C-alpha cells in the first residue's frame, strides 16, 4: 500500500484545505512504536487531542493497520502511517513533538535494565533520525530503561550537534499517576485532586515519591509511608506480574504519556504554569540527569525545579536512588561513546 496516503483510502479524493477549520493552530506529533501495547492506545488518545493537527504513526510492524483504524475517528487530526526504517525520516520531518514507546517490555522476573541490550539500539537509531529530520522537536522517551535511554538520546544528539537539554524528556508520568492513585486510596481522596511529586528516575529505588510534599497536605504514619513508597516503586512490577508474560503497563502508560504530551503541547502553545515531573538534563543533584518538577513552555523545558525540603526518610531514599541512577546513566553514555 502507498502508506503516504494512509489516513485516506488512497483514492486521491480528499480536497486539500478542507481540514482543520476552526482555526486551532495544531501541532505535528509523531509516535515511534505506534503499533505496540502502549503505542496503540497512545495513538488513539492523541487522535482525540484537539491540540494535534497531524499525527504520524511509525512502527516496524502493523503501522498500516493501526493507522487505517485510527484514521476513521471523527476528530480533526490527520493521521498518516509509516512502516519500517525506509519511511522513518519521512515520519519525522516537520514534527513538533516525537513520542517514543518503541522497544520490548518486561516479562515477570525482569528488571528494566534487562531490556537495555535491545532497547538501547532502538533508541539510538530513532534518535539519529530525529537529529537529522526534526532536531528542534520536543522528544518524550518512554522506552525502558528510561534511566539509560534518555542519556543515550542525549549522547546521539550531542554527536550530531543538535542537543538541546530543553527538548529531551524521559516520561516518568506513570510514577506520578500511580502515586496520586495510591495516595488517594489510602487517604480517601479524589485522585484528581492529589499531586505527588516523584523524583529521581524510573526504576525501582530510583523512583522517589516525596510524600512530605503531597498536595493537598497529608500527614502519613510511618507504616503508610513505607507501604506507599514500596507500592509506587514497584507499581510496574505489579502489572508485569498480573499480566504474567503478556507485557507490562500499556493502558495506564498510554494515559500517562498523553497527560505528559498534552502538557508539553500546552507549554509549546504558550500556556502559563505547566508544571510536571520528568527525567531531564539537570543540575538539581550532581548527576547529569534527574527527574524533578519542570516548567514546560514555548522552548520545551523553561525551568527545572529543585527538590524542596526532604525529610530524613526521603534523604536516605535519595542517596540510594542516586547510587543506582549514576550507574544507569553511565551505562547509556558509554553505549553511544564506545
Ligand atoms: P510492545 O512490545 O507492545 O510494543 C513495542 C512496539 O515497538 C512494537 O509495536 C514494535 O513493533 C515496536 N518496535 C520495535 N522496534 C522498533 C523500532 N526499531 N522502531 C520502531 N518501533 C519499533 O511494548 P510496550 O508494552 O508498548 O512497551 C514499549 C516500551 O515502553 C518498553 O520498553 C517498556 O518497557 C516501556 N514502558 C515504559 C514505561 C514508562 O513509564 N516510561 C511504562 C511502561 C512501559
């Protein structure tokens, strides 16, 4: 099939200029790995986002099917599909935001780092194409291990001379989404009103919820703190085990990815006070990358916020997180440099 026509039926009967009435500016968004467990619901939700005018769906498998399916939704974004490496550059050209959920997920018993050997190469290849075709795009990396894949993308961009720390973000939003949900459960609150900062990274002990800074202010018992910290850090494993070999979080991840991507797009549009947690290039600790709250704006990340006051329990957690995170960052950097 002529994939460039995907989103229409290839008849050539679409009248140019009929779309996008209503005057919304609209952003061009590409999803790389769009036919996967995360990619499909993510593509569906992005098709529903009124800030998106063009949606490019790229995968090495099944992109035509997913594209044909999603393109029938009666929302304004124009959907196009791209299959395999020869169409990668076309998929990326002109994009404002690139979201990457490409790569293998965990099976029971695996850590995120066990995915490194396969996913590192995938993220490197995709990042090289981004550097070439849309070096100014905001990039949201979902592929695990995020603690290493974000440094990999940064190194690729540095090599290409296109690295802009304001544009590269590892998506840790699912940790925040889980933290909000679990805290709301324990405190009998509406999860939509709960805001838990989660800092550090996106794997095990590097996931550091700051329960002392929860909004609305909550006072937890030590038992509650330990239960919540453990559940937030192992929320991904909870899903991997429940799915018993059929993959990791996909639906909650797609929800979280869209929440974060929408925040990025509202920032690009110029909305004020868009603040979310993400794993970014950072001076908040001595590590070159760290997840913390960031303010999103017209240039991507407009400001990286510090951690705020931590209690003793969180300070101990921070030291543990930094130890593991440093190694994971180094592993990513070395992978590109070697
Ligand atoms: P999946 O296996 O269902 O889908 C992955 C998709 O990537 C497949 O459609 C596959 O064809 C595609 N793909 C493989 N190589 C590719 C390449 N070179 N270029 C483009 N596409 C390629 O996996 P799932 O469940 O969607 O997970 C994807 C990734 O997201 C995994 O690495 C997983 O660990 C990670 N993840 C991250 C989370 C986070 O919080 N950041 C949460 C959950 C998962």
